[in-house]
C-alpha cells in the first residue's frame, strides 16, 4: 500500500503539467459557429460576436480541433482582447477534464 501511495505522489505532477494548444477563443453559446448568431450576414466578426455573447451571459470558451472546451478562469487578463482570434493557449486541464485553467495566451499573427 505504501508503495502505491508513493508512486501516486510521484506521478501526480505529470498529470497537471502545463500544456500548450492552438485554437480560437470563442464563447460557450456560439462555440465553433458565430454565423448562427448572425443569420444572413455575409461575414461574421468572431471578436465582436464573442464579446457580445459574453456580455449577454455566455462564458468564454476555447476551440481546439473542433472541440469546445470551457475556460475555468473567466477573469484571465486578455481574454477579451483575444476573443475571436487564433491563439496559443498554455494551461492545465482542470480536474473535471472538461475545462482548462489558462496560464498564458498569445495571439497568433
């Protein structure tokens, strides 16, 4: 039993090591498709749409490989600036496995 506990404690840091993903900052209502909120529009501005949806009560989210992941720390600085943009996001997967805790965002040029 002591060996199992020791192995668990040694392996635990590997599970919560920061990781970097590339994707887009969006909102939980629109997810991967901002056009749904602007029917008939020729172009949709992901930045403005994301900010409007968040102001209306939606939460910031992150899209990576077509999958929408919730952002645990909604007050992270620069989320608003990065809204709708492709970013390099560094963080850790939260314990629930369904959200990410951001430690760094860099907008891709």
